[in-house]
C-alpha cells in the first residue's frame, strides 16, 4: 500500500469513534473492504478481541469523555528498520499537533485489533498513539519469525518515534498477548526512551512457554500458528516446525528470553536489571501465559533497577484469554473486566506522572482475585490488595492405597499402576487454553469426572472438608514413579469435588506436568529411564488463589498425558520433531513410607486475604 501523509480525522477524546474509525482506515489502506465496525476485516478468531475493546468503550462512556474541538492528525508511515525491512505504522497525533508530547506504542501482529490499546491514552493523557504492524504480519514487511527480531525492531521504532517533531523523547508501551511479547522484547533492547509499560496476558520466556517442564504445548503452539496464517502470509505454519526443532534451550531462544535466571540478575542473559521504569503486569489465573508471566513478575521485583523496583504493580484476574472465548462464569468475567478498567485508570495516572494517585491509593502492589466454589458454595470470588502475596503454610496431602488422600504419610507400602497408550492418551479437559483456537473445548475450570473415570488415571481423594480451605500460592507435587518405557510424562491434577444427589462434579483447580527426559535441565536431555527404577518426580502445579468450600473434597489424580494441551509422549525418548510412532508404557506410582507421593497446598488464613471492596471503581457492562 502507498504511504499516506495524512488521513481522515477524528476526535482525540472520543475513544468510541477512534475504536471504530482506526480499523476502518487501516482496512481501506490495506485494500480490504471498509466495514461499519471494523472487526469484520480481520480473521474470525481475532474478532474475539472485540469483547475486550467493549471494556475500553465502557470506560470512556462511564467517564463521560467528550470530543474536543480540534481533531487529531492521523498519518500512515513505512518505518525503516536497520536491516531494510519496513514496518507499517500509524500515528494518531492529538491537538496541538506541534506541541511536544509522549507516545504510547503498541506493536501487534493482529492489525486493527489490540493495537488500539494505545488510542485510549491519546484520549486520557493526550499522548500520541503509535500503532505498528509487527514484522512479517498484516501489511508490514519481512518474515514472521516468532518475535525473534522484535527487540531490534523496538529499538529502531523507538528511535524513529523520538525523532519526530512532536516527540518529547519519552515512550510508553501497552500490549496484550502477542503485543505484550513485543513489550518484553523491548526490555532486551534497553531503550533510553522507555518510561512505563502495561503488559497484559503475555510472556517473556518463549522456551518455557512452548516446552513447559519439557512437555510440548501442542494445542497452543499449533492451534495459534494455524490460526495466524492469514496475518503472517502463511509463514506461521513453518514456525511450528521451527519450534519443534528447538526443543532444547539454546541461543535460538535468546531473543525471546527476558531473563534466563532472575536469581542471577548480574548475568548477561537476565535483562530485568535494565528495567528503569514502572511496569503494570495484568495476568490471569487461567491464562495461557500464567506461569511465565507470574515468573516475570517475580523477576522484576527482584532484579529490576532499584529506582523503580517498588513502583511495579501486579493484577491477577481469573480468566485472561479465557475471557474472550466461550461463555464463562459471570462473576469471573466481571472480575476480568474490572481488572482491565482498573489497569487503564492506574496507567493513566502513573503515565501522567502520579505514581501515588487515587487508583494506586485504593489498590495494592499485588492485587489478585480469590476464586471459590466452582461447583457450588458461596466462598471466595472477591479482590484482595496487598503489598505481596501472603506467606502460606504448606499442607501436605499423601496418596494412599484405595484412592485415599490423607494428612499422614503412608505406613505400609503400596503400588498402583496403569497402562498409558499414546494412541489413546488421557485427554485434557479445561485448563489454561486459547479459546476457539485449539482443540480443547473448555477454557478455565471444567468437570473432570469423565476423565477421572478412565483406566489410565489414578484418583486420590480426601473426605469432606470440615471448614473452608483457602489456598494462595504455588501448588506442587512429588510422585515416586517407575515405568517400563524409556520416557514418560507425569501429569498431576488437583480438583474441587462437590458431592451431589445426582453425582459429583470434580472441578479443575490446578495441574502440572514433568516430561522425564527433561527432568534435570532444559539444555541437555536426561538419560533414558531404567526399567522399573523408582524416580522421585517433582512437579510444579503452578499458582492459584482458591477457596475449597466446607463439605467439598480435594481430589488429586496422576496420569501420563493431558492431550493435546501437551503432546502425547511417545515413550520412546525421541524428540518431538521426530514424529516417532509411540509405544505403550506400564507405569506405576509408589506409595510407601520411603516413597511418600504427595501434593502440597499453600494454605493461608482467611484473615490474610481480606476483601478489597474498592479495587474496582468503574463497572463494565460486558457482563
């Protein structure tokens, strides 16, 4: 498309008009048909983002932001990167046009969708909005390469933005999902212009996202990349094979790794020490990026520059990407809408120079939604604001024979086994999925009853709880495991069982995996399993804030698959890329005084998680 010096104008204070017109202008410039609302001009999967846009529109309407008398300039540009590739970029410059002002930059692979997060700060703060198509996506040049050049593109783009006549030399970034990946990549560039970031539902660790504890995230990677064919001009399909061919962590992943080990911030591969600006991280308990995004929060709290280490803010909502998919629990959807609205309010204040404004004064450094009663009950479902997560008291539950889950370790030895067949793997039901993109139907919690009834799933369950059981923090498991195969996965789930007259529901709370050929490190494959040797397998079940209601049961299961969330292990020890034909494996769990298989729950006191009724000031009409 030909670059335009200037396009139509719209009020910089009317976000609703901006949300409708900006996609229209971009669609027309790209040769696509103009539409009344804009979302019809991009692939169906990404029309889901319009539900999030509705939250922004609600915010502007409820705050009664009125159009100004002067209209902003909108111009289209092809911005040169140092390697000669040009990236299509829109500038929305509010009146007065020649006054010096900051810019909010959003770099997206989705065209006129999440790019428009920048527009709201044009309305609320008078910033220039910079909307850029990422490399190899939509109408920008170059090849899509899994954001591996997003860091240098950030550097070149920020230099170009700060050279504009209207620029005061300062830049802020906002982005959700893939846009947020570009924000993490910007940290690697150490840009001198950056003054603040809002990173929503994203990741700064590409390898761990793709190979969680060694297990390939098949449904996410292949579902997403298959959906992105139009936006990437079919390049995303080749990325699937590239990811599978880099199962081992190597320098191939370096530009997708914001910090390799935040406990060693002095190392050259930890870039968090370069963060000299405040960051707001918006995470979802059921989001696809939950693990690596919360780890990024831990990293910036430990390793970022001391000048702003205390200015970062974390908000953990229930759903994340699950918000944009199929119908969800109304209370959880409402909480996610509140998290987005509060984020906008906080960023508007902080990016205006007020780090202790009204919004920051009513929330904490760490804010999280405590969920509860997925299958009934009235516990939980409220916001907590604090300086940090509470220190939990670990509660260990031990697996016993006869499906028992008890506070005491076993005193007699038992083993329980199952046959795992990769041709008929144990399915994943619910979980941290990407709605309407992969093959897993449910996003978030889901009833595990049918799955738990399979012969390749071992089930352990407590009796009825005598009181509400609040857990906040990271769940873990230790399983003593043996197999007759060369490799295996150990998958553990934790569910909330609500007994009922017509059968029990077992609602998923958390889960985790360990692929045993990667049990030692992600840089070198571990030796094959020795037949029938007992291995101590430690599993990270990730983090949550959930209250098990009184009268419910805690259920733990052990299996060797959760397909296609993680690809079904072939049991051969061969790499994912080999596409080896699988073999059956006879696996055993050992339950004995010397083999105390267990799960550990981070239990807290209710007084340590008090409700903050003032977390959300504005309400969304989304739900």
